[in-house]
């Protein structure tokens, strides 16, 4: 592994040195691949377009994140920014210099990459869902259009995946082999210390303010449990039945208003800062926040839009 890690460090140094001009783009792509965007951007958009696809997206995201968590505990993968400080393979304490960024200091194990794994899972769902509409076209011109659409969407898929992977290597939060494993990961569970990576992250992060408790292994587990709870609560609520199963649900205006309102409301959630001084309190509040997001998209926002449209229709009549 030392040989693999040392070669990975050379790749990271090459990216940081020769592709410095693309720093803003690579940092942006790292945010694009952030699994948390699934709940705040991709899910509210797709759920209002197609409830089946939106629900499938949540399940794929949650199951993929659970597998990623298991694999991280199995593979015991170090992250570059702390490995170069602790390894003994460099003589005379001549550790390579890896630049760190505000998003570098993730606290969970490094292998496989959660960004690469989560991004590939969710974008696969989105691409296949979009193509499912074009595959029904039967006439000759439509078949040609379907093939062009197929080529375009899958090209976009791989461009995004490669860009996310490169961005994670560039910011020194993953070795190259870890982002590859993030896209192709399968192994078995072992008995290891589940939080072994957190002290290393706190010790070797260049800036303590960059340490984010939201990237610990249990934070992802709590976030996913909350998302599933909120989704189940929303789909089985009376508000969902009245709005998303009512007569307004087929109207384009209803769906557009739900998408806009959902995206706007969920962005406001980003301003809610959960206190991190007590881990137990953080996990409880994180669960509540994660449950509130799908509940908002599935039930609260559609119900409010439905009520507003019904009130408007009564006034017009």
C-alpha cells in the first residue's frame, strides 16, 4: 500500500502544481459530487417531475451511502493529507508538501470516495430516468434522436464522474485509487475501530476550523436514517395525498411551483447551523434536519402550493 500511496501523492502534487488554474472549477466539482446535494437539490427537482424516480433516488442514495460507510470501515483507507505526515517511507522527515483547502479535512476513512460513489449512483438514476422517456420513440427520426440523446447524456455522466474524481484528488482528500474504488466498490465487513480516522483528521488538518463533524462516519448514517424517516412520514401523510394525489398534481404549473418552492426552501436549511460542541446533540439535530428535508419536499411544500392554487381558483370563480 505504501507504493500505491506514494505514487498517489505524486499524482496529487502534479495536479496541484500543473492544474492550479483550474482550482475554482475543481472545488466546484467537489461540491457537485457532495452527497448532501442529493437531498437539497436533485431529490426535490426529480420528485416533483416523477415521484417514482424521486423516491428511487433517495433509496439509491441511502443504500449507496450505507455501503460506502461499510466499505470505509473495511478498507481502512488513509487520506493523503494525514498519510504524508505519519508514514515512515520518506527519509529524514522529508514529507511531501500537499496543499490543503477548506474542504480537504474530512474526518472519515478515505476509501472508497463517498463523493465518487454517491455521485455515480445518483447521476446513473437521473440519466436512466431521462432516457426512459426517449426509448419509447418508435419512428426512424425519433430513434436517431434517442441515440444522440443517449450518447450526450452518458458523455455528461462520465465527464461529471471524472471531474468529481479529479477534484477529490486535487484537494488531497483522496488518493487516486480511492476515487476509482468509489465508482467500483465491493467487499466484506471486518471488526475494526469505526472511528479510527477522526483523531488523525483533527491532528493533521492545517486549520482546525476546517474540521467538519458532518463528515464523520456516524454523521452520514444519521443523515440517511433521517432522510428515510422523513420520506416515509411525508408519503404516508394526509398532506401528500391531498396535494400530490389530487387534481392539481397533473398540472404543469403545480409541478413548477413545487420545484421552485422546494429548492428555495431547502436552500434556507443551509443557513441552519447545527451546534457541534456536543456530538450527541449534533447527531440528534442532524437527524431532525435530514428528516425535515424530504418531508418538506414530499408533503409540506406541495400542500401549501395546492392550498394556494385552490384559494386562487375560488377567488376567480
